[in-house]
């Protein structure tokens, strides 16, 4: 059995589309579990026949995942969010890679749905494409990379218990897969459509949480997955996405924004000492 786990919070406007996109994949022997703390999201999820509804106690996504994984019946877990939706056959392509016994997890491919006619929309387009190129290259060269939290699958017996204060659970889970001696696969055809931030304030908030989470993992485990230094190595490769003057200006702004972001992350070097509730803020413009 395959267990699809959707975690959500105040996503009544998008959870229906998330669930329907999974149902449209038409996989048999599948269970869908929706975990959320709010009545509005759960009320929409209940309209779909056969969905397992789980109310989480609003202690953060890591706590919710620990709780729901225990209830999941599948040997393979597919994790996704209530504010995204997947393409047809995404699950089939994702699951097929587990025929290789050395594969412990498989990442999907986040695709931006933001308009490229704005600076932040262009940033989303560039960064999602860079991530796709990086995962493809790393997979081909048998190099380590991490799964996307928007959509990935993992063998249930490899899912680790998550610290309640964890910010980047996808990075920590990926690291655990490698430490257990397994590989991570990449399914480019398993597209998950994502709305990224449309304001700079929300962009900083989201990126600080995700990139800063890797700094937190380094403190917890002593292993570095991502840093300003590693990110900077491929900085000029993104210039291939520039095709006009407006995009060149936006690209320069993106470089400056990433420098500012990492400066904030290193300033808040004591991230681990802050609670999940203090750091995790809802990014409204992505909903």
C-alpha cells in the first residue's frame, strides 16, 4: 500500500485541489491522510470519500508528521502539502523508482506557477529550474542531494522521528536516508505545482526558514547540507535564464537578495535556541 500524507494549515481554499490531483493519478491500493489543526481545512477534506482525517494539535509540521506516519499503513509514504497540487502520473513515476532496493527516497519536481512578468515571479522560475537542474545532475553523477518537501516519497522504515523544533524536515529526512546507506532518486516527471511568495517580505520569511533550517541541521548533526559557500559556486550558471534587460536587472536583484538572506541567517546563528512557533510564520502570499 502507498500512503499519501498531506499536511495543511488554514488551507481550505487549496486543499480540495491538492486532494483531487492525487485522486486523478488513479493509483490503486492507495490511502490518503490529511492532517490539519483547523476546522475549515478538515471540513473541505471530509467532502472527499475515503480520506482519512487527522486533527493535529497545532504543534508544528514535524510534530504532525510524526503523528500521522504512525497511523499510515503503507510501506511507501508520499509527503506533500495542502497548498500545492501534482500533475497526472506524478505518483506513478515517483513510486516506480522503488523497484531499486537501494533507493530509500525519491524527490518530486517543484514547478512555479507564478507569472514570470514580475521580479519575484521570475525569481521563482529561476530558482525552481536551478533546483531541477541540480537534482538531475546530482542524480546522474550519483552525488547527494535533498528531497523537496513539496513532494517526495520515502520507505516508511527510513522515516526518522523529527524534532518538534525542526525547520527543514525535508533536509533532515534526506540526510537520514543517506546515513542509513540508501540513495535518493529524482523523478523530474513528478511535477508539483507551487505558488511562491509574491512580496519580498514573504520571500525572506520563507527562504529564511528553509535555508536557515539547514544551518539548524548542521548544529544538530554536525553535517552540512547547504551553505552560502556551496550555493555561491553555481551562482553564474543562472545567467543562462536571462533573455532580456528586465530579467538581467531582476537577476542582479536576486543575487543581492540571496546575500542579504544569508547575512540574516548567519546573524541569527542561534536559530536552534528559538522555538518552532517563534520562527515558523505563515507565508500568506503563497496561498
